[in-house]
């Protein structure tokens, strides 16, 4: 009777801990009734092996005194830990997997049993470390994608490790021999301590009396890049993917409005989405632009202009070629032209009749020669009127 009670009590303890495999229960029954001094039950849950330790006291009763769990036995990253009876199998597996995910080696094997509170403390710490590592890697990737490179990575990691609530990192880039200073703002979340790259301030140095300042906001690692910020502050338009209030993506041309300022002194941003009707490719097609004749060069040209860059084009003019720089002008659904010194010229330069391809001019001349003599004379008379 006492052995039966002992068996049912142990069965309840093991089941509560998470050892529910029928083989374990069967081995437990054998251990109780065979009356061997010490017993060890061996089982596994998925890829984690368990050794359940039992001990018999002076009165012949078996007690559940703890267990050890092992993950990746024989591998370089072998994980093993002994646990006290109050630790659940679920927590034991979480701890081993958390250690393995952070590549802790078998040098950290521990045969000293730890209890429930210590186990959960270590799980929380490892999860926090993992989240911090993921957070840091995400921020580094964001900096790279936004054009700030990897030079700020060491400072970023140092500030996060010091758990600085919010901090600013300084950067400087030079485009077209013009310097742009940036201040990148980072802030820790109130609940989980995750850091966010919220915005950056940009200052374009056009001389002491002609500085351009603008703040650009970042949303989940996406936003205006360092180069695009420069192009916007230079007055050019940039084509970006944005998100509405429902987090649905849409694309639009952006351009700073120097005549309208927000409360914080920022220039308002004018937006022209695809429904506005400006099609850059359509505007440039059929204008004798050499770069539009090849699929690869056309894609490179359109991509560069959409990023706000003044892109050089080659236009066929009779037997010769003329080079211009072109930028998008979405508000007026056209493009702006510049000469080699980046001085603005009339966009009608692209529409001059001399620009017709040579084969088109030849065809016109041929049609003229084929006209009957009377029609040609009639045309001459009309021209002299």
C-alpha cells in the first residue's frame, strides 16, 4: 500500500514537472516496486535528453530530487544543466535553447542544480541579450540602408551597452563638393528597452548666410537617405515608397516647400502620388535621349533621377549630340534642364525640331521630293504670301 502511494505521488510530481511520456511512468513503476537504492529515469522531449534522478530514503520511499537536461550532446555547442525538482521541463528547454542560440560553448556545462527562480532569471537575461543583439543589428542595418555606412557602429553599440536613455550621433558627408552635417537621434523604448532610430537633422552648408536645415523622420528603419536628404535640400524632388495611416504602401514624389514652414521650423513636404499624373518615363520618351534607347541605361537613368540626382543625358541633335543634366519637376509634370555648369536652361531645348532623328529628316525630304511639281509650286507660292 505504501509503495502504491509512493508511486502515485511521484507520478503526480513528474507529470507536474512535464515528464508525461508513458515510458517514464512505466519506468517509475518499476523503480518503486523493485526497491533499488537509487534510480535514474532516462527520456527525451524532442531534441533534449533528460536524466531524472530518484533517491530512496531510510524508510524505502523514493523521492524526486531533480534532473539534468542535455542539448546537442557531442557537438561543439553542447548544452547541459542540472535542475531542482521545481523547474518545469518547458523552462529547462527554454534555457538550453537560449544558451545555444547565443553560441555558449560546453565550457558552461553545469552539474550544480539550479531552481525555478534562477532558471527564469537566466532565461530572461538571455532573452534580453538576444533582443539587444537583434536590436543592435537592426539599427546597424538601418544606418547602412540609409546611407550612413558603418562608421557609427562602435559609438552606437557603446551607447546601447551603457543603456543611455537617448543619445545623438554626429555624421558628415560631402556631395558635389558640398558638406552636409547630420545629427542622428536614438531613443530607448519605455517598456522593453529597445532602441529606435527616430529621425535625423541635416544641415547643408552653403555658406554662413545660406544654411539649409531640415529634420527627416524614420519609420521602422525606412525613410529618406542621407543622399536623398541632400537632394531635397538642394530643391530637387525624390520618388519614395511611403505608408498611409493603415500601413498600406504607396509611392509619391516628395519636394520641400520653402514657402511653408511647420511649427518646428521644418519646411513642409509636398507630395505628388502616382494619381497626380506625373510619369517620368513618359516625359523622357521620344525626346531623342540616347540613354532611353537601351533597357539597362534607361533603368539606371530613371532610378537616379527618382533618387533626386541631377543626371546627365545625351540628346541627338542632327548629326551631333548635346549633353544636359535633367531633374524631375513633378509639380509641373515635366523635367528641368541644366547645362554643364548646372545653370538652368529652358526645358524646350528637348523639343527643338533639330532634335528629330536623322532617319526621320531623311523621310521628310524624300516625301517632299516625291510630291507632284504643281503641289510643290503651290506650296512655294503659299510660303511667299
